[in-house]
C-alpha cells in the first residue's frame, strides 16, 4: 500500500514484512532532492520501531538507473544565489539519511540496478546487502565538477583493497556490476530477470535474505579492473597528489597514460581534498565522525569557485572546459586544505539524527 503523504518522487510501500522505498524521478535518473531525502528519512524512522517490518528494500521505479546522485543544479543555484545556505541544508540532511542507513537496526537491501553515482552510492553503500546487476554502473565522479566524493565516500572508498578507493575518488571511473562485487562495493550479483523474485521472496521471508540472494545470484563475469589492480596500488600509493601525477608521468604504460589524461581534466583542489578525505577517514572512530568531517568539507567546497564552474562546464554549458581555480595542484596549498577541513562553529557542526 502506498502512503498519500509522501511526495511522488519516492514511492513508499509495504509488502509482507518489507518496507519498500522506490526512487521515482525517472527523467532525472532518480537524482535525490531534499524532499526525497526527507521522505526516505521519515519512512526509515517510522519503520524502525514497527514490529511488522523486518527489512527495508531500496530500489527505483522505471528508468535506466538506480540513482544518478544529488540534485546538482539545486546545489549550484545555492552556491551562486544564497551563499550556500540551502545547499548546506541539503548536505546536512542527506548525510543524516546516510548515517541512519548505516546504523539502522534492521537489514537494508539496496538494488543497484543501473546507474549508481554520488548520492546513489550514499544510500546503497550503507546497506546490509548491496545487489548489483549486469546494468550496474557505479561511480563517484565528483572531481569532474569540483565537488568531492561525499555521502560517506571517504569511509567506503578508503577501506577498499589496495589503493582502489583513491583511484576511484580521483578519476571518477565507473565500475560495472562484476567489478562492484570484486571490489566489495556490492555483496551479490543477480541477473536482472531474478530481481522481482528476489524482492517478493525477501518480503515474504525477511529472515532468509542471505539464502534468497545466494540462490538467485549468478557468477559474475571477470572483473575487468582486476587486471589493473597492481598498477593502481603502485601508481596511487601516495596520498600526495603530486606524487601520483609524477608516478603516472614516469610510467610509459597505456593504463597510466590514459589515467593521467583523465586526471588532467579534474579539479586539482577536489583531487587533493579527496586524498586528504580518504586518509583522514581511516583515522576516525566511526561513520558519524566521517560524516561530520565530510560536512565540514562540503560546507566550504560548495561556495568555492570550482564547484559552480565545474557544473557549468559539465552540466550547464557542456563545453567540458572548466577553468579550475587554483589551476594547478601546486596552487592547492596545505593552508587551503587546512581551511577546508577545519572545524565549523559549534552551532554549525553536523550531528546524526
């Protein structure tokens, strides 16, 4: 049954022992708005203490993706017109949703069928079970628009094997479903034709989720990125961006040269922010501390020149010719990074629900 009080951009239903949240903005590939964040948070809080609900499933209605991210146009408008006030509110409440999912007392199953990027990773990464398909395309592409891999990206990416997280954070590389399983970003790989049966069986028997997903899983094809794992670990070994660029420059291989060409299109500021973000996350005691750190960064990066310029170049004008400021890695000083990561005033710090 659906809830008439929830905006149409999220379909909130229940079936058997399952509470189901279906993202429903197909024309925007289900990109998250503040209303969607609030609708999902409200449903999760309601279901948390509802004895009849044994599992929460997150999926999407029609369309070619699970969730393409956050509402970037809204965030850019905030940066340009209200000094970032509404954008910071979006980050604050979105991060509370991410943390709620991470600490939820009941199993959460996210069906990452299709495009799963940015904010889509933020609502699937914390899930107990993360189901990939042949159509999954997962990425954190924020360095291309002057943002950074937030929504918990610091936590998830920093804890991947080798230096895969640093590679993904800097390049925005897309992983397919098989690669997500190999990397540990997905727990299961299901044929698309098995998704409906999986959802129906989980709703009927929430206690048997591992068995149900195992029975309906397929052996994923070979993970293409695995062939580059050793190169990634070697080339991205440093948390200093200049060292990574130098390693790529010195390596004559096709992979290194292609990767270097990609990095030259990215915001130097964002790349340095991401490397410090991932290194810092590994020192933090829990996911809440990670989200507080990311909120500090987001609050500042939102109104710095690169974000509005990156969105202009990639999404608004589509000329793909951003003029980054600072223009070089050397121009992104340690003092600037210290400022971006510094604590906010006590009243402005992020807190979980």
